[in-house]
C-alpha cells in the first residue's frame, strides 16, 4: 500500500497543501524550518494518531486556526480508500473512511502502516522511559489495532485514579488518614489492573518478536560491538512482585492483571502519601543494553545511532511480515546524521519498501542509490521539480 495523495488544512505551518505521490522514492528537499518534516509528520499521524515530535495535538494545529485536517488516499493494487482525521485540540477528534464517519478516530489506526526514522529517535536510546514506551506502543497498535482502544481506556482510568489519589492525599494531610473513604479507589484499582494487564501482555509479546531482530540488525550495523539487547522492566517489581513471577507471566493478560492488582495493594500507602499512581504500564521501562551495560548513559553517539536505527528497521521487518505490502518507510533528515556505513545500510533497505518518503536539507545529503521523485519545499510551498 502507498499514499497516492496527501491533503493538509491548517496542519502545522500549512494553511493548505495538496500533493500527488507515487510509489517508490519521493524526496522533499529544502532548508531547515521550511515545512519538510511537517509532511512526513502528517502521514505518521494518519497511521498512529500521534506525532513523533510532540505529545499532544495542540502544536499540530496552525497558529490562529481552531482545527486541522489531514487526509490521504491510500492505494494497494487496484483498491483504494481515503482516510481523513480532523484534529480538535481540547475536544474529541473526528475521522472518516471513504467520507463516512467512524465511531472513534482510533478505528483508522492500522489502515496505513508506516515506519518513521528521525533524529528524535535518539531520545528512545538516550531519553526517559516515556520515549521508549511511546516507541513500543506505537508499534504495538499498528500491529494490533484493537489495543489502541485498550490503551485509550487505560489512560482514561489512570487519569481518573490519579485525580482521586491527589484528592485523597490532600484530605489525609488536612484531616488525617481515618477520614478518607477508599472504596472508590478500589474500584479504579480493578479497572487499572485489567486494562494495564492487557497492555503489558501485548507489549511483552511484541518484545519477544522484536528483540532478536534488533540484535541481528545491530550486529550488521556495528560489527564487532557488544551485542544489543532489549528487555522489559515492569513497575510491579518495585512493589513486592519478584522478577521470576513477572517473567513467568509472559503474554498472559490475566496473570499481569493479578500482578498489577497485587502491586497496587502493596503500594497503597506510598501512593496516598505522594498522590500518584506508581504501578502500571505508564511506569514501566524498556531498557536497552549493549553487552552488560545500559545503552542510556554508556553508548557512544555512533552506538546510539546504530541502536536507534536497529529499532526502526526491526519494526519495518515486523510490519512487513504481517501483510502482503510493507509499510511506508519515512526517513526524516537522517542521512546527514549517519556515517558512511550506516548511511549505506539504510539506503540498501530503501529498496525493500513500496514507498519511501525522504526529507533532506540539500540534495547532497541523499545517497545516489536513493533515486526517485523530487519536491522542493521552501516557505511552505511544495513544488515537484523532477
């Protein structure tokens, strides 16, 4: 499947933009700050309903506008469909498929599969656990779109439970612990454990498939380096659940639900003191290792780039294996950041995708082997130049 047309209305810097795209390679060339990344970001948003640059929708709407629209026509052989999402910051977004409204925007997740490699991916290796969780969850919902609903339910429950904890913590400080009714909190515990158990089981199952691929790709990118590993560190082990029990839970959602429920009980007093939910998938981590050392804090710049690239190329392999058509591969201003070996390895992978969208500041940043259509992007004006 490929994107044959892309239309933007009040998205990022674009008041309007309408592009016709072909299969194969398309390169967007222009100085930094002209709107190149906004184009691939829009395609990524249609795929995952999230951005690789910001955590909320508000920055995606053009300054002065109240809403934004991203629409695309997708083609696979003789079949085609249109997907459209309206972004309404602070309100409920809307989505359409073939101009017909869907019940919830998350129903469009999975219709278009993408893999985006961008400079921001270094934060997956070097940054906080939230960056690694976001990477894993975006891949998870692309492979299992139904988990987008589970993830949304979990975030809703987490928000409600955390608000209740803050209120209870405030009351305890003002009136003493004996005056706080915890019956409502126990109800939210059950909801959090159930949705959290489903989400963690999905993550662990995905990681079982992803981890050996990452090790293999990294070995190709950095021959002679320490082997790369990806592990999962659940927050339940911080509150009385030992590692062996967590490992034994595997991909059993019911087992994870029980472990989270147990850890919530054990963490109750600490949570009431802090007014925060301290157990659940929102507190888990995805540690990356080079040999016996954590990549975060120990990996060199070159090793970090190799590991970030290995994560994305492994994601591309997984999504390609899931369907007849590989995902759209998007490379956002990364060739200039890579040394010759990593650049050549990435360029070789371009031929495996039906469609590749590349952004670059100058033509010289793009390897000669990455040939295809060219667009100039200057001051938000996108023009075909081939």
